[in-house]
C-alpha cells in the first residue's frame, strides 16, 4: 500500500550549531513571515499540479528550528496543507524543536492543531558536550520540553542524542542514555558525530583544538546503547532509531520503505512518482520563486527522473536500514520485476563472506543486517549503491 508523506523545511535558527551542515540560517528571523507565505504558496501550487487529490499519511516539519514559528504560523501552514491535500484518518504530524524554544502554551497550541509527535534535539545532558557542539539549550530546557509535551497530550516524543563527541567518555554516554530513558519518551534517535567539512567544528578540528574520535570507542558506545535501551523496552527498528511499543516514527518508516514524499521549503528534497526534486536552498531565492510560481515543481532547482537501476540500488540501501524488517525478496520482485539475487550477486556474496547479512523469515526469503552488519552498515550500503 502506497502512503504519501510531506516534509516541510523550516531553515531558521537562532544560532547554527558547530557541527551542522544542513540548509539552515541564523540571523534572518525577520524573513519568517515572508517564508511562511511562500511555503503556503508552494503547497498550493504543487497540490494543484497533481493528477488527483493526494492523501497524506504523515507530515514532518524539520529544520532548522520549526519551533521558532509562532502558533499562528504553524496554523497557517497546517491549514493550507489540509485545504489542498486530504489527511489520513490517523495522520502523523511531527515537528522538530530545540528544547529552549518551546513553552507549555506553544506545545499545547500545536497539539490542539493536530500535532501528534514532537522531536527534540537533546544531543547530550552534559554541559561539556553541549559546549563542544555549540548548543544553546540547557538540560533543564529538555526536562521542561518533555514535561510540557506530555502535559499538552503528545503521546509520542523523540529525543535526538549524539555520541562520539570529542572528549566524551563511555561513562558520560551511558549516563546520557539513562537520563533519556527515564524521561518516559517512546523514541530515541542516536547519531554518531560526523565532523563535516566547512563547519565550525571542522575548523576547530583542523586547528588541533579537538581530540580525535576513537572509532573503537564510538563502536563500543553504540553497542552499549543497544544493550541498555533493550533493557528499557526499546527496539532498534532502524540503524539509528529505537522505539518502545507503538512509538515508531511512521514518517521515517515510510521513507525507508521507499514510499513517495513531497519535499517543500527552501533546500528540501522530494521523491514522487520516481522523480527526485531539490528546491532552491537560499531563503531569498525560494521566496522570490514563490512570488510567481511556475511549472510542476515551482521551487525546484533540480528535477530528475531516477533511472530504474538506481531505484533498485536505493531500495536496497533504505530497506536494509530497517534492522528488524530488512528487505523482502518477494517485495523486490513485485516492485521491479527482477530478483535480488540476480541483480546483486556480487554484493550479496561479499556480505555473506563478511557475515554482514542474514536470511530470515518464512523460507528465509528476507534479508537483514547481522549484529556485525549493524556496526558496519555503511560498508554494506556501499556494496549496493555501487560506490
């Protein structure tokens, strides 16, 4: 069954974090009203270009910092979406937020508008780690954000955590996990820090101001997280994502199932009907385009049909991120009319030799990462992506 989603990019931040290489901007909050108007224009224009009215299963507001929007701006965006798209009866509506940018009142208002899920960038409870990452919030901001979310009626709350931060110890990471699970949230996303070229963190690293990241310690942190979270009722359902019963993020799950999604807003990427879209990244350029929208994808700087062979490789890449469900040979054949073992014989043989994939399920027809494969997932994915 096809489920369509929409991702809405809100690129504004009070201050850019030291490790961030996303399409985000600080110091231009005065442009938010014009941006919201442009985003609503794009929603309407894209919806009108579809051959029939589309039902949305999930909505995800990401950033940036969506929580910098006022309640009225949130409402304007969601009402525009609902005007031009149908909402599934049990639609999931997620908003990302930085912990220090929400109040009890703003969260209650968002829940009343139909929000079902909040995702907060906790990253770490420890001031030393937050200082390295150049994060503005304090631990008490996280405490309040989660408490207010639950009080507002949000049943689903996610916390992002980062590990392998320079000078972060295994003990400090373990303590961060313990604190996170004791909040009573039903979802955790864990990301190993990557120092991306061009970021302030990269410049500090180049100048020798940061310790090297020990890959063995990073792997140990990940193994520790899997063990500790399992003890607290969390299942690892994707490489970086863990959920208690009923807490899985449907928006991301649909992405890993290679389902279509509209990517709207400055710099957003989309995938609909086998076509990949990439919007203008500059906020000013995006707003200018939406003053006189033209064409099927009026904000896009790049529109490309994905070749059949590339779709098969991408399907394997996103599918194998699902650590429990993996990929089904039957589903692959049903979608592409070919067999996995005939399309990827060399990749499968390499993964088998290195004990990175295992067969499971009825007649062992499905494939998923082994425990070793979960630690070396990028090596597996490169085999199928042809890189």
